C-alpha cells in the first residue's frame, strides 16, 4: 500500500520483519556476514536510501555509490562517494578484460568465434577480440588482411564468421594491453612465441592454453601451460576437449573442460567460451586435463 499524500509505499507484500535488512543498521550486518563467508577485497554498496548509505558509513562497505535514477535524496547525494543516474554509468566504468588470441588456425578461429560473440554480450570483456595471425599470403594477400575484410579465415576455417575479431600479423600489437591471453598455436612453435612475448604481457594478466601437445626437451617433456606460466609469469589454465573445430564453428553441440589452478580465472574463461551449444566443465587439475587433451 502507498501513502495517500506522498505516494510512497508504506507496506510491502511478503516483507519479512525477521531479516536484518528490514531495519536500520541491518545492511552493515549483512555485508559483514558476506565478508566472513567470502574473501572479498572490496565491497561496494549501491543504493538510493539512508539505510543503503549506512552500509558504507558504518564501515561495512568500502565505498557507497548513490543511485538517483528513481528517487534523489539530498543526504544520499551529498554523502555518496559517487552519484549516478543510470546503470549505464556504472557499467561504463567497470574494468573489462581485453582478450588476445595467440594463433589463428582452425581451432583458434572456432574458439575466437565463441569469444567474439560472448564478449559483445558481456560486461566482463571489451567488445573486440585481438588475434595474432602468422604472416603468410593467401590469394596473393596477407592472411590477416583477408580475415579482417571477409570476417572469416578463408584458409583454415572457411565459412565460419569471425565477428568482433580483429587480426594483426604483429604479435606485440595483438597482446598490447591484453589481460586475458588465449594461446592456441601449434605446440612446436609455442616456446619461440613465448620467448617473443616475455616482458610484453601485464603481470596481472591471465592466460589459457588451447594447445594440444607438449614441448619435448632433453631433460624431459614440458606441458604447454607450464611453459606459458614460466615464460610469461602469469597463471595459465587449459581448455581441452575431443572436438572438431568445424563443428564448433557451425554451432553443433560440443563440450570442453577447463583445468585450472585459480578458480576465479577459470570462471572468466568459462564466460568467454561457453555458449548454449558449447558446454564447459571445470576441474581443479590443469595437468590432468592437459594430459588428456595431449594424449587424445
């Protein structure tokens, strides 16, 4: 029901008076409980009321964002760390992963198709995916140029659209500013590529290897994820599966497995690749998943 004069609600259907959020001082309690359950580094409260503001002023939340898109309360506006009038303002300020593919073969392009589509639907990623293409000519023209023009890899995966993917034959250009790196090059070339990338990748970047195979050394074999991790100094998950690139590119039902050491990083890559037709399972076992993919 609503007040006859102000029009503001005075009673709520299904309002549970036992919950801490029904009273003043309750929202800080809820945030403190959440902190006890989850190791959040920072908690931001977004709201338009005095009880929302309390969540930050009493030390539970680290920051308070006032929302004036429905009702603008002067005290909330004055004391907010940041005042917004639409959620678009919030979304525009969120940090987004810049995705870079290292490799452009059939499997890389099938995965890039998934990533390009998902990146445009998610606030977690920038809209455009970068892809490094080994410098070669097709039809008398650089392959990277052809892919950008025709929106498909006419040599390795023809007929599969690559929307939202921008190709370059410069490895340095492809990974510049990247925070999510997808390694999908033939295993025998990965060591040389990683040598070229040393010092060019941000220390807070994350990586995932889609490469099947391993590096053979005199002292023994080395998994590609370990090679990436050692050369770039970043966490590296893996995505493996008994799949055919053309089938994934065509949207046929497929599945893959992400092996990970850091769950939060694996969740980022799951959002990057999973679709209604491509289902992903996650396991906390990089080596096991990668060996299965390698021996397949």
